[in-house]
């Protein structure tokens, strides 16, 4: 079919006035009024039309081009959606009659003359070619049995019929060698191509044309019912059926190289159908040498939820000593009254902590195949996981750090620190906006406030509008994740936080909330959180329920993203257009702390500031922004040497700060891979590569 063939049948153009009737029908029935972002409630009609059908009916008719394999899904909806229905009733308006909805439903069928003729003639309504067999999958002695309610149990057992699966096993042991060999050459789902299922006697029979037909000829298609991995042994049974040929019983299906395996999963592992856990064991083995217990628990949860290990319990048993190596000390430090603190109780606490992390990752202990803890750890923790995170952040602050950080603040930072700190400690409930270009020390000020307040026993919540920015804050999370802000936000939205939840309890007890990079977020997000805080704290007349909040960011960088939005819409979405903005105390940082002693960086920062402020760099310049020549490099090698100097120097020791302060941004993944490989090649020392298998080598059906 060509585009011209389609255009002969369907047109999406307004007809010529020469055909007045068609023109009137299209313009009155096939077009719609204004729509788009400014008309969210518009009911859009389809603009395609077919001149021949719509002309005599003078109404809107939906016409669509059905082409390609994807059209099958759409067609099937019409095949199975049922007959046309219409409800018509004629009543006297002066008489009020009871509405019988049941009668209306029963009498609502409408049969057109065309359908009546077709059904009276008993013509076929639809047809599927080739035929499809839905093949049963069940564990031994767990097939579905249908019986009458008054049947005796012994009769039910005695009259039990073979299923498609058990009959398939018998087919592989058929007394006729030709039939047996043919069956053994196919896996379960291929059987319907050469055999048909006899429902009366529950056996597979060889198709009449199967012996003479080509090996590629298919009489029917077999499709096993879907079985999810969370269904355990049944999943592995189905996996074996997609691979193993010629099995004569469930036991034969579990047999490989002469060994009868105790479970279908064990047989799958022996056959190499599953990913081996050796890669995860090696990962945990190496990590246990350098990682703390808390870091190992996070790593283990990632393995459980994303790696799908075949035997998670064995991994737990092999590495629980390392995964829980910090928990005995924590229990003692918390002062919990636990008599006879044995290793098993410590490991049980580890399972409790793992369960909370697994739930946070969107899974359960049953799904990751680990046992639940049996201790009363929730009672010991009292206020829940979210408070434990705050306690851990408080305990992680080195002694003397707050005083050291405060002593490093410049005059502008110290002034902002004093205002925010006083409001938080004395519960003034003020809201601030901290403005400053990159490098002026906003993040350092946030860290100082967090360190000071947390060291004094106060709670601080840190969020950012982007994931990368949240990583720079102590205990930071994205604002959407922490506050459950709706993805589809509007001017009356609220956050999905229950007043009885642990998060609501934490918010009520929080002294300070830090929200970084807020200019890039729609103002409705901040307004939704304000309404939520007022509700949680039962203080509807106070901004954010009387909690001190510090917003921060730089409006010169990224503004809210409005898909297909005009400049006016983007500006309207900014926090500066929110009714909250006039109520905020503005704090400003201008001294760039990164540029001290680096005139080249100072020049670049000044250039960025001019662009951000909209200051004209060249008189009458109205085109692309031009960079200074000293900002250019001529090759990737020069770029790497500029950002990462002396990488290949023997014995060079790189600190974490050295690497964290340097980044090369690229717009394409292939450039990222190429640059990373070149940089790694420059590192001194021996290269060590570890090869892992990330997926099954077998194709699953």
C-alpha cells in the first residue's frame, strides 16, 4: 500500500466548495474549536474523514488508517467488545416514572438490519488463523480440577484426567516410535504445531497432515500461560519447559546429566539457565574489605532488588558478618535493654534494617527471598526509620566540626547564617531565599547550618530540585521524593503526606528545611508544600506551618521547564511569581569563594555573570554568545590535561577532593565513554578487569 492509495480513501483536508454538501458536513462535524495548553477541557475530534461514508449521514464519523502489525491490538478491541447498544425511552414529561436501570440494561440491545441479516444467515463473525493453544503450566499434583459439589472425593481422585502438560509427558514416552521421536524433537510450546488436543479423552493426537508436511509447517501455535518470577518453582518449571525436550515426567524434567535435582530452580541453575551468583559474591567479597556495614547493606539491597540473585539466602549467610559489623556497637550506643546480645540477635537486627531498605526500594522480603526479623526492633527505634536517618546524620558529625565551619564563613555568609540560625533555634518560622551565583558558597552555608543545628540535637531536612544537587547536601533527597510532591502539579495541589506518618512527625519537630536549586522548579511545588506544612502543623495562618525554610538557587541558570511553553508561561511558573515570594527574606551572596588566587576562573565567572544578568557583552551584539579564545581547547587530550593535570605522574596520590572538584560534561554518551577510557588509561598502576555475565544465555519464551 502506498501513500497515494491511502489518500484515495482518507483525506484530512477541507473539501472544495464545489461539493457543497461534503464541505458543510466536514466543517460542521469534523472540525473542533480551540485546544492545547490554554484549553485543557477541549474535546478534540478526529480530523480524518472518508468522503463516501460521511456524505449521506451528515455527522461526525471516526475514520482511522489501520496498517502495520500494531493495528492488530486495536482491531481486537472491536472484535471482542460486543454488540452495539442503545437506550431509548419515550415518556410523558408531566408524569414522573421510576427508572428501572436493570430493565434498561436488559432491553438496550439494538440490532441493525445489516447485523440481523448477517446473524440470521449464520455468517462467521471473526476468525483466528492459525489456531492458538493456551498450554497449561502447573506443579506436580497442583492442576485445576473441575467437579460437582456433591461428588465424592474418592471419585474425584479416581476420575482425574490428564492435563495438557501431563499428557505431553506421556507423549514423549509413546509406544509408537515415530510419534515418540517427533514429540521428543520439540519443546512443550511447539507440540501444537504437529499434534492436536482431544478434549474428550485428554490426549495429544498426531495431526493427519503432520507426517507429510514440511518441518516448518505449523498447524497451530502453542503459548504457555505467563508465570511471574514471584511464583517461585512454577516460574522455573515453565523456564525448563521452554528449553528441555523429551521429558517424560516432572522428575525427568528435573534431571540433568544423570542427577535428579531437588527443585526446578536447582535444575535451571545446573543447566546454566540462570545467572550465577558468583559475580555478586565477588562483589560483596571485595566490598567487605573497604566498606562499612551501612554501605554494605545499601549495596546488598541493590543486588537484591536489581540483580535478582538466584540464592539470596546463601549470600546473606556468607556475608552477614560483614553486613552487620557495625550493629552491635550501634545497639550498645543506643542504650537498648537487650539481654544476652548474641550474634544471632545482631543478625536479626540486620534483617530488620535490610527490610526497611528493601521496602523503600519498592519491594518486600518475600520477593527478594530473605526471612523477616523476629525481634521487636521497631519498638526499640520508637519513632521509625526516618528519625533513625536523622540520628545517624547527627552521629556522623565529627567533634568540633560546627565551630570550624562557622569560623570559615565570610562576612556575607556569616550574616546569612546568623539570621537563619536565630530563626530556627528561636522558632521564628521565617522563610528565606538565598541568592548567589555558582561558587559563592551557598552549599557550604547549608552544610554549616546543618552541622551546627544537628550537633545541638535539632532536626534538619535537606532537599534539592535535582538529584545531583541533592547529593551535595548532608542527608539530601530530591524534593519530590522526600515530600511526595505530585508529578502533575496544579495551583491547588498538596503533597501526599499523612498527618499520622513518621514524615509528618519529623516535619512537626524540624527546626530547619533547606531547599536548594528551587528556581528550576514550578512555583506550584513550593505552594503545595506550604499548604501541606500548614495542615500538618495545624497552623494555617503561618508560612510553612511556622517552620524556618531556606530556599536557594540562581535564577540566572535554569528556569522551570514548561513543555512547549512560551516565555510568558515560563516566567509565570517561577517562584518570583508566587504569592509566597513577597513574604520571603532575601539573602544575597556575591563573593565567589572558588576564584581566590585564580584570575582565569575569575574571568570566566564574571563572563557567566554578565550573560546571566543580561548585560550586553558587545555593543549591538544580538547573535550567539562568543567565548574568549582562552576558553577553547583544540583536542580531547588537551581538555583532559587541562581538567586533570599530571594524571600519569608515577606515585601521584589523588585525594577524593581532587577528583570531586573536576568534571567534564558531554552531550553524548559515546563521548563520555571515550573520555572516561582515555582518562583511566592515564592513571598509574596496573589495570584490573573483572568480567561478569549480566543476563541468561538462553532465550526465554
